[in-house]
C-alpha cells in the first residue's frame, strides 16, 4: 500500500534529526571559489564553507550539503530539475537558545544554508522551510531552479523544527513569531554576504516559499519593503487575529476524523467538494498533528495536557489528534488568544509585488479559508495592483500526492516556476503577469513539468 509508506516518509521528514549525511563530493576547481574568504555571514555563531562542483540536489544527495529525507513528499515523481551549477555553499547557524534541529550534529536552531553560484545573475532568493522541516527541505522545489537561473539562494529552518516546535519561546505565538524574525535576519545577512562575495550588491531580492514559507513571504512583503523586490507565495498559511486562520477549519476536520462530523460539516468549514478522496489520508497524517501543535503554540491554555510537553514519541502518538480539538472554536476563545495571534497576523498591506498560487483541492489549507481570504484582505487594503492570484485546478498541498492520484491531481511546482519567471519580468520592470484566474488542467501534456500562466 502506497499511503502508509508515504505517511512514514512524511513523518520522517518532519522528524529528521540526522547529523552529517554521507561524504562530501569532490571540491570544485579553486577558480570557482577564488573569493571564498570574502563569504562571511554577519551575525552567525558558526559557519562552514564548501566549494562544490554542483550546488544542486542531483550532486548533493547523500552528502552533508542537503537532506533528501527532509524533502519527502513535496515533489511529484517525474519532476525534472536542473543541475550542473558550481559555486560556494555556506552552512551554519545564528545564536539561538533552542535545540530542535540536530542536523550536522549541531543540536542548534536557527540553522541556514546559503548558496553562491559561480555564474551569478545579480539576484538573491530567500526562503523559509515549509511545515516544521529544516533548511534543506526546499532544495528540490526552489533551490535547484533558481540556482540554475543564476540566483544566489538562502534558506532558514525558521528557528525551530519538528512536531514540538510550539515549545520554543515563553509567550503564546513566540515560536511562530520567531519564524518572521529569523527570516528577516537571514535576508539581511545574505544580502551582506552576497555583496561581500561578488563585490557588488544584489540588484533583485525575491522572497518565496511554500505553506509556512508562503506565510513568511506574505509577512515579509507586508513588513520589510527595504529588503525585497517581490515574492511568490505558494499556498501560504493564513493567520488573522479574528479568523479565519489555520485553526478555524481544522477542528471540523479533527471531528470528521473522530466520526463526529459529516461531509456537509466539512463543506461548511471550507473543504472543497471533490476533495473527499483526500480526506482519509489527511486525517491520518496532517489534521490531528497540525491542529494540536499550532493550537498549543498560540493557545496553550485550551488543553494544557494535550499535547503538553510533547506531541508524542511514536508515529502514532505524534499523528493522533487531541480529542478536545474536535470542539475547538477559535472565535469563542478569550481575547488573550486573539491578541497572541495578532502578533503573527497578516494584514494584506503589501509593499511589493506578490504572486500567490493555491491548489483548488488543498485539503490542509482550504483555498476558501486561506488564499481567497488573503486576496480580499489585499483588496480591502487597496493593494490589488501589487497582487496576482492563480488557483491551480486539481492542485493540492503537496505535489507528492500526485503519485498516488495521478489522474485526479496536478502538481503545482511547474506553475510555481512559471510564476517565479513572471515575477522576475514584473520586477525588472517589465509587463505585469496575466490577471488572476484559475489555471485549468492541460490534458495530453506533461503537467508534471509544464504550466503556462496564460
């Protein structure tokens, strides 16, 4: 059976605590990194340099310079990625007091990776990990593509990882608030590192990400116009102080998992008609863990005993929902909870161009309670001219599910790549992308690798 294996792969990705992976590839020619000594990351507590003949996952898989286990389930089989990009890789971490990320044996959070291609186009791409994964999780989705285009690349683990991320910090919402702070920290440090290494500043900086990385993209473009020229948001998580947000549809999904909700209840909560074939998988993999861990981050007083000090020590315990979450009603929670969420809330007040993509069959972050709402927030803020919103017909939250349901789901990654190219043109400056619309299926084409925005 494919679904149980995929559940284990995704759980393994969420809980990866491996140290140094495999052996290092051969060093690149000295000329490729002749200015390596210039590449010092400001503010880093620890950093390591490696001059490599290829910075992409095709060459780095099985080495310490990436972590393919942490990428499990994110891409569809058959995805074609570029390779052959020599350059310099920097790995390290910023000062932090938490220790959920054990990669490289460092037992230290706020880890980062920065890649500096030999043939640089003058641009820089910043991202943060989706879910509660680490800094290498989007190497196959984002890093390979942008490096091949000539961009420098920087990614952060966001300052905490794993299912117990919610324990980081002292106040409600501290763990999520740190994500924004760490992304800003990395963007500033990476811009300085790029300037030092290449001898000139980046002329374009793009913020981008998937899921929680998409949330980071939205927040950064609302709050730090001085750092970015634009961004691409792939199904970003929505946080608003009074709802909707992540915690408004998920309790109904938990109730469905426990046999306490009907399909009609699910539709009213925002889950798309036609997504029913995805519900059993999400009920056993995503809904319970996501609801209890994120609720514990912003509202620990609701059920102090679940998840308590840990989301669990076995796969079954980690993925199991808290039964009390089936009754959770965010809108009725005390004002203190809403104030905690306001610390991480989005406003829609964009300061730079943003392209949003969202799958119509997203069954973790339903389109109706997430990106549809964020589009209205942008409109209400008077920033629609800075936004393009594309719904991807039959896309879902992770492209890896396309392998299980190839006739029902379309991968979003090729649409994301088209959106990234469109943003590059838009911020050149050049013509803006097409008006927002639903990208239809394209029968008899390679949907795993092609997706025009028109």
